[in-house]
């Protein structure tokens, strides 16, 4: 009986946590490390691999203390008047490694816009998820996903195309003609505080994809069975900082917490991390500290089971040639949801909560243990010899 009980406890306690970190593809939290894990840093006409610029690019991409006062390290991205263009645009950005089309990913990150940003130049991108174009294809098109400051609001924009070649190399791809572009959600700028975003997506160049998006724990967009990216062989990559498609007349800065990229579905993420995506802290640094505390409690033995993402991905070749186009936004029907200021849209939406298979599994194992214990007790009672 002791052996059975030990086995039940082993599976109930060890099985979930043995995979607690296996879903992390990339950990780019700047409160926990420097820039060396990032694939590329771009600013003022220069490009460096993260390993060659672990301290960033002076005055353009730097680690600084959190402007909100937490004391933790974050990135400050700055664009100064007179900066040289980098790959066709004025940018100060970090880039991660590629994720293949067909992969399912969680992206979690935070940004902070200073109060001066509300009166600064609009039309800048603070996050992009870009495709690597195929040979013979033009890179002069919008990224597959972008968080942009436009018309005094923050907008989540999506671009996609079914065709293998969106437009030939050397030509300008036109939204609405060569590919589709749409606004998924928008919200107020909220200067002077952190905003935390979560994206759950299966990247697909056909109608097998899905996409879910949260702002500060509030679901703003959900869609399934829909294309959401370009039909490119080498996949997509995440980048954040500042991208300006025209020179800025005055210095502009944003702050970025770093990004965590995971490869597991929502159910596994919730049960393994013990931090539900629907209960996201308004302060991303606080939320990530909670996850780090969980890591410490699990211990170094389990932590060593995971190979650092930078070691897994270090062999990938950086592809940095891309350009963000600028075009007219399409007008879409919007429905108010959340705090009344976010714009929500959904196609083929399903809000039915998924069953937590791991919780069900643990309940089942516990039930088996209880049943075994009960039968054992009854058997011993019935087999006693009367005095």
C-alpha cells in the first residue's frame, strides 16, 4: 500500500512540474539577462548580433531601470533626429529567432510609453512580427503583425496572403491588391504606465490558423480557422522597440520588458505555470517575478532539464532584410468590449472554456489511489480471523 501511495504521489506531483519549463522557446526578459540572447539589434544604420552587442547600442538600445519604479532592468529604445535609416526605415529594435509557419506560439511582453509620447510624432511601430520573404519575392510590404501608434491610439494590425509569391522582388506590394491587411483591435495610448500584451497564435498561410490577443488580461480578439500570415518558407520572428517610416523631428523613446515565447497550448500553459493567462498583472515585471519565484521553488534539478533557448537556436542564420510599408487602413466593423475603450473584433469566435486535461488527469490518479486504498482496507478487514 505504501508503494502504491508513493507512486500516486509521484505522478501527481512530479509529472506536471517535470515539463514546467519545456514550453519556453525563448526567454528574453531583460530583468533576467542582457541582449546576448537576441538574434539582432538594429539602430542608427547599424546591425549587430546579440552575442556581439550584449550591452546594446549606446543611446539607442539600452538596459535601464524601470521608469515605473520597480527597480528592475528593462530596455529603452530611442530614435533621435538625424539617425541613419536601417533596412529602409528609422529603427531601434531587437529581433528574436524565427518561428516556423505552422507552429503554435505564446508571445508575452510589456511596453511602457512615457507621458511625452502622447504629444510626440505618431505613426510608429513598437512591436512587429515579420516574415522572411522567399527568394524572388519583394520584402516591401507590411509585417504579418504589428502594434502601431496611429491616430492617437494603439492598433494591432495583421497582414496575410495565400500566394507563394506576394509580389516579385523589386516591386512594392500593395495592401488590398497583393495581400490583405486588417485592424484586429485598438486601445488608448495609456502613457506613463506599463501595458502587458499576450498573443496566442498558430501561424498559418491557409485557413487552419487561429489567433487570440489579450491586453492587460482582457481578451480583445479571438479567431479560429483563418489565415494570419504570409506563405513564406522560413517563418516569422518577433521584434520590438521603435520603427519609424519617416524621420522624427525630436527624440522618441519607448520601454520594453523583453519577450517570453512558448510553444504549448493554452491548457498546458495554464496548468504548468500556475499563472492563468486570464489573470495577467497590470505590471509585467511583477507577473514575471511570480513565475521566477515558482521556478525557484521547483528547484535547480528540474530547471537543468531545459536547454537554454539561446543554445538551441544559436545555429540559425540571421535574416535581417525587411521593410515596413505604410498604407491606408481598412475600415472594419468594431464592437465595444472590456473597459469600453478597447475595440474588439471576432470571426468564427468560440468562448467556450477548454477542459483542463491535466487537472482531470490528477483527479483521476487521485481517485485510483483512493479506490485502491479503500479496497485494501476492506480486504484486510474481511480477512481477519474472529477471536
